[in-house]
């Protein structure tokens, strides 16, 4: 790159991240790159455990999307973290909707908060665990109560 060239935002993606995103892009027609956005954000979040604006901009550039389209998705879905204060190795989500609450999710929340020494919405000081704010629904009512650790279901 010459001194006159401006680095592209996509250059912030690691080789591994680009490889994984390319894997998802192959599943969709070339004109439908936005279809790989959810997977691309998951891949990028895996490294730092949250989505920085710089990484979201890099994904937007790589997928040829407007940055706002990426921000909207990242902020809409509770599976993505955009706050570095909540970045932790293990993200814990506990469903507190009616089915889970009636089956004891409140006790599970209290137990995990006590065990880790933090409240919902907080990360442990070592950034190993983060208890997400209350989850409205994790779509597993038939197995209530349930929770997720890094998006893996546990009943």
C-alpha cells in the first residue's frame, strides 16, 4: 500500500474472520451479501466478546452495506454485545418470561448472581462471566426453565 492509499475498514478484520465470513457468503447469491450479516457479526464478536464500532464498520465495508444497517442489527438482537463493559468470555442469558419464571428461573438468577458475586447486567471483575440483563424469551418454553451460555441452550 502506498503512503497515499487510505486503509479500507475491512482491513481491520483478521484473516480468520474474513475466512469465516467468506464461508457464510458462499451460502447466498452474490447480490445477497446482507444475508451473511448475522453470522459475520457472531464471528467478529467471538474475538473481543463484543462488537466495537470499528469492527461493525469493517463488517459493513466487507459486506458492502451501509454502516447503519449493521448497527441496527447489532443493537436489535440481544445475542450481540456492543458495550465493552459487558465483554466477557462467557455470556449468560437466563429466560425470565412467564413459563420459565413459573418453573423457577428467579431462583436460578439469584443463585448465579450469588455464586458469581455480580448482578444481572454486570461482568465479573476478571471479565470471565457476564450475566445479561433479563431475557424476555429464549424460545424454549417447553423446556423451562432455561438459559444460554454463549448461545448454547441449557434446561
